[in-house]
C-alpha cells in the first residue's frame, strides 16, 4: 500500500463522523441478457461510458450450425424501495413510466421495437395486480402516485402499509398534522424482444441510453472528517490510487473540504457472462468529460487515449465484477 494511502488510513483513526452531502443516487444499468446458451458467442463488445451517454456495440455469432431464435432482454435498473422518496434519484427519462433511461436498440442498423415488462415487487412478492386493481401506476417515479395512494379508502391504505407497498409520512407543514402515503415497492422494468441468430452469420446489436448518474454538491474524497468505513468503501468501489488522492489534496490546500463535486456512474458488466464462452474482444472507453475532471474506476490495463478518455482492452474475457466510476468536477466549473 502506498505512503499517501497509509497516511490517510492513520489519520482516519482520529476522524469523527463525515459531513453529509446532498446527493443523488446512481442507477446501475448494463448489458443484454440471454438465457444461458452454448450456441451464441459474443465475438466483441465495444463500450463507451460518460456521464451523458452510454453506447454499446456487440457482435454475436451463432456457432451451432442452425438458426437459433431466442428472447433477448435488457433489464433496466430497479427503482424504488422504502428510501426512494427520502433520497433524490436522477432519472433522465423523466416522466416516461417505462423508458427510464431513453433506451434505444438497433440490430444490424435497424431500430428494434421492444416489448416491456414491469413488476411491482415487495421482497420477492409481485404486488402488481393489487396496485393495478386500484388504479395505482406501477411506475412510482411519475407524478401522481402519492396522490392516488392518499385517495385510497382507509382500509386499502392500511392494507398497503401491511403489504409493504406504502409508508405513511406524517408531518406538520403549518396546517396541522398531515398523513401522506409514499410508495415503497421496487419497480422492475425489462425490455425484451425475439431475435433470430442465423447460423454462421454475425449479428450486430447496438444500444444507447442516458445513464442515471449519482452526484453530490461536494465530495468526501480527501475530506478531513471522513470515516474509516467511508474511506474503505471508496477504495473498494472505485480503486482510488495515490495519484488521485494527491490531485485532490493539491486542489484542497488548507481548506476543510475538497473543491469538487461528484458524479457517479454504475454499469452492470457481468451480464456479458450469460453468452457462450468469454467475450472475444472487449473494448471499453471511459470519458471523464473535461480535462480538469478527475476519474477513478476499477480496471487493469487502463490506457489514456485522449485528453478526457481512457481505454481498457481484453481478449477472451469474462467480467467478474460490475463497474463503478467516480468523476470529480472542480466546483468553479459548475458555478
């Protein structure tokens, strides 16, 4: 372990609680999912990730000797849960109840019309039918869901709380005590379509979407009051190295907090393991957006290929972990 990291670890032994930052939560999306098959190999995956766009180009090959028709799926990130309405979540698709990330897929250059499946889960229990019968949208991120829960008969509200579908929120906003019902289910959304892979012919599948980045008005990287647990989370999740810490410390100087704001991007890489064999040729480009930004993520063989871009290439590779990217932007850049 390098000396800068050791020095920070030593300082953490004396640190108090870290100051909280207002933040938004990132939503992890990822690659295409296919029921496990030995017939179709992923010859290549070319992945580009920035805070503004994710683009992926796959080349598949059916090696079975006969045409294979199967259903291909793209699971959207889950949203919701008991804490959903108490933390900001960036959903770039806005009010679209299904396409949370403005997701588009093309096969051999042609846009695919996809089916969509949505479920409202509490734990492992699908409560979609209960909500639908009462006119409650499954997409708990759109406007009007709380109002519809508030309008339910008291018996239904009590049952919604008992089933774990709603959490009563009681407060006095100056007009006496009010009770409102926040949705607490998890919305699972999956796009899927039927795809034929001809024998011996390459099929190119491309998709693009706008990532749901997390962020904060500041950062705890380098903060003097960071806790040991928060520090180890940063190391494990983003593989922050001594050069990154040194750059933060240089910008911070004698200030109490580093002069940066955070962007966090999550991407599910392990879905690449659902196809026959490893990914033949994997290329990933991470774009930090501005030369003044700092970026950290866990990967080996990273090569800088431009003022803001970093490349990772692998041959015959099976991902064993998902990807988390941390970008620090200088505060003056957003003022």
